[in-house]
C-alpha cells in the first residue's frame, strides 16, 4: 500500500527547478509523488494534485509557474504561486516545497519573499 503523499503534477518544468522544490519537501520528511501530466495551467494542476493526495496538498507546475494548493481552497485560488520560476532563486523554490510539507504538518510556513530569505 502506498504511503500518503503530497502529489505533484508538472508539465514542462526544468529538472533543476524540480530538484530544488523536492529538496524542500524532503527536508520536512513528508513523502511525495511526482508525475508528468498536462493541464491548462499550474493552478489547475495543483488543485487536481491536491484532490488526488490523501494529505490534501498538491503542487502543480506548468510552463514557468508553480502553484501550491490545498483541497479545501477554490480551484482558481491556490495558496501560493511562484511565477517566472526559471529565474527564481533555488532557496525560494525549496521554501515552496517546504511549505507544502509544512501545511501537512500544521507548522508555520517559510517566506517566499526574496527580501525575507537569508541567503
């Protein structure tokens, strides 16, 4: 039987970006499942991932955008959105992954603001 996991649906997201995102989830010791799946946009992918996740948390990535979603939110209103991820520092990408896991753990989230992140 599969362990409850954060589900991640991505389409066209660079491997280096995914690596940073996944490090953030791994640092919080929450399992995840990554799957290549095409959607109209990252918010839709994230919402469908959240619906598919037993933990009710999903991440979607499409083109140059990543979204973090929870099953209880409206489809068009993801919890966090990162645009232009090809130029976003790896620390911020890692924080988004960490935040997905932290929602599951019900602990405070990390900042996605560049000025608030200690480099």
